[in-house]
């Protein structure tokens, strides 16, 4: 688990247009990340 203020691990994910976005692409910018538990999954 990450601690407040620690660097996020490197990762990539598709954006809303299907383009791959890497966290490194956002270096030096403010970034907010959030996840929805069980989003788009049964249960």
C-alpha cells in the first residue's frame, strides 16, 4: 500500500479514446487518481 506523499508506481492505462497514457507523461503536473472498487464487475 502506498503512503501519503509517496511516489506512485509506474503504470500505463488507456484513456477514454483508447490511447495509452503513461504516468511518466504527466511528470511535473498535478494528477488525481481514483479507482472504483468492483466497477464493471459482478458482485
